[in-house]
């Protein structure tokens, strides 16, 4: 095959958005804070960074020879990155279903938005909040609703023992507390 018909991959064209794809037939569940954060990033790119970059590219293109014009070459590369991120964010926002955990009220089962405290077999307690795929922050205990831990916890009640299958083996977790509260973004 002629090299003219092949596309060589280079680091510039790699998918910058390594976020997992949504499971087939599901919605992109997200908390109000997470939705607001994605919308702010979209607006900042679309209304702020992109228009300024287009001005720079236009100026660089007007300087003549584009083949050795660093401002033009870098600007076009950065514009592709921004456009790729804008497309990603617009799709995520379009398919989002905002669910406010604070509105759930008293609920004794684990669903999206729950903050769950679990105890492992060694007696160590950990607290996790089940959030959207675009809101994951393990440092704050925010886990995706499609993660293995969240899937094991879904529909559990206080006092239940859930089984979590990990690469290290099977672990049993006691559900200590379930609460629904507003989550910060």
C-alpha cells in the first residue's frame, strides 16, 4: 500500500481525553457541581482561549511563509487540541443527566450520589462518594458510579456486607453508614 494512503500516528494526534466511554445505553450521570465544572471549562475554552488563539494564528499566517513559522505551527497544533477538548466536553454535557444527591432525602439504599462509609475485614473505615465518571477524585474519596467498588455497593443498605472482587482476591466490606448530601465540585 502506498504511504500516501496511511496515517501515521504521532503524539500530537493522540486522544487527549482518556476518560472512559459511557456504558452502552446509559446516561452520563453527574452531580450539579461536576456539571458546573465541565460547563465552566467549556465556556473558558470556547469563549476565552480559542478566540485569542485564532487571532494569534491569523497574525502568524499573515507574516508569510508558514512552513517555518513557529507561532503558526504551534498555534494550529494547540487549536486542534482545544477543538478536540471542546467536542469531548460538548458531548459529555449533551448526554449528562444531573442528579443532586441532596434532593434524595432519606434513603436507606446506596444509589448515585450516596456517600457511603464502609469497614473492611481489618476494621479500617473508608468513606466514598459515588459520582459521575468526569468527577472522579480518589484523594477526596469520589469514585465513579461504574467502578467495581460502586457497583458492589449499589442497592446495599446499612449493615449489609458486600463482596468486592479485586485483583488481590475477594474482600468483604460492611456498610456502616449511608447519607446523601451536597457534594462540592
